[in-house]
C-alpha cells in the first residue's frame, strides 16, 4: 500500500432527510454506529426527493473501491425508482437499474475508481411526496460490504 495520502468525498444534491423511527426493531432498518450505541439498536431513515437526487462520490487514490447503496421502502407503499451510475468526468452512463417494491430492502453494489455520481429518480407515474424516491444508506470502504 502506498504511503501517498488520498481523500474521499460524498456530496448529496436535492436530498431531504426523514427519520421514521430512531429506535426501530425492524430488521430491515440499519444498525446504528456500534461504538455509540448497543449492537441491537437500529434506525429507520432515508433521504428522499419527489423527483430525483444526485450523490457525488470521489476518491483521489486511483484504486478500485467498493460502494454499496441500500434502499428500503419502510412504509410499504409501492415505491418505484431508477438508479443510474455515471462517470462524473465524462457523464457517461455506467449502469442503470429499476427497483420496484423494495420493501424487504435491497443493496446495489458497485466497484469504481475516481469520480462517480448516482442519480436516484422517482419512477412513480403519479409522483407525490408520499411516493418519493428514497435511499436509506451508503457504504464504502471496509471489508463488510455485500458482494
């Protein structure tokens, strides 16, 4: 491993936040940061937008990294979204996936280098704030990411 310093950054655009339950027992909810909380504490929360959100991710080390995005329709209202991964330099579309009825929770896992951005777009024809596009978690680095 190189001794060269590298940086990473994460920047959401157009995303509001909502916490449904700070002390959830729902297994679909993400575990809280264990150092500050007990290992069984969970939180039901998400970022949302009735139309679309953009998430910029950048690394400066030139190495391949794994990133996982977690989606869960906690309220079970039939959300439908499209998730697009784009090269941030060229704007090229790298991947596009449609998710519907993701009430059980689903991870999308990507390998990337450099700069990438994700568009999370509402795919509900009758878009309202109740059926907004949501994302519940971003994970990068470490060894515990889904495969």
